[in-house]
C-alpha cells in the first residue's frame, strides 16, 4: 500500500482509481491537492471564510460519496470544481445572496488575480484603471461583478480568476460551450459599462 508521499508522485487519474477502490489515503491525497483551490473558488462566491470552509467540506463529502460515478474521460479537477461550484450556487440561491469577491480570497496569489479581470477592457479604460490604487480598483471591480447575474459571475470568475478554458467552464457549470461564450461576452460588456465612470 502506498504512503502519502508515494501517492503525491502519482497523477490524478491513478490516485482517483485508488480512491474508487476505497483507499482512504488516496482520497486524502486528492483533498490535499485540491482543498486550497476549492476553498478559494467557494470563498470568492460566498465571501465568508467560515461558510466557505463548511461548503468546501460539503463539496468534498459529495465527491467522496459519488467518486464511484466519476468517469476518467473527464478531467478530475473539472468534475471536482463542478461539484464545488454547484454547492456554492445552491447555497447562494437558498440565501438569495447577491454578492461576490474577486480580490478578497486569502489564497489569491497576487494582484494579478484582480488585474486579470480587466483583460477585455479598452485601452483607454485599462489606462485609467492602472492609475487607481489597488484597493480602489479591487472595490470597483468587486461591485461591478456583484451586479452581474449569477450565471455571468460564475463564468467570469472561472475564466479570469481561475484561468479556466471555455471547455472547462462548460464542464464545470454544465452548460453548452456556446452559452458559456455568450455569458462571458455579455458579462464583459456589462463590466465595461459599469467601469466607464472610472475614466473620470
């Protein structure tokens, strides 16, 4: 039987297979690999650390309970993030929360996490935004994203904060690829309009 150190050298597919065979250490290894990104994704959606920890734990419980249904034809991380995203979205719908944080994650690696959301802005807007203090920029973007429809917000989060491909977003949100592209296009348009005033 492999130790945790030995499991750490295996690719996800092999560790998942062992977890499907009931190997507790294998599942613990999957949690070790993905607990930070899962927590980060959920935290950005609910903006509450304690709540995010609970929801992330719920997501891993669901993964454990349904890991036998995971199909290796799909990327494990996409399957996992889909479950985590659904847990967060279900909570938001129940509580009717209409808020999100893009720069408040305690696991954000750098200011580039915030800056990544301005990629699609026009040159004039980018120039104006660059002149703002980092905190002001984060607040403005946070407010703009908070005003988006939940579906748009989820797509923007996964695309510009998590760095997911369109295909991965479609798999995570269980949406057609064309719908994902449409949501992101519309979200960018709404963000441009919301951030136009910053040029002043």
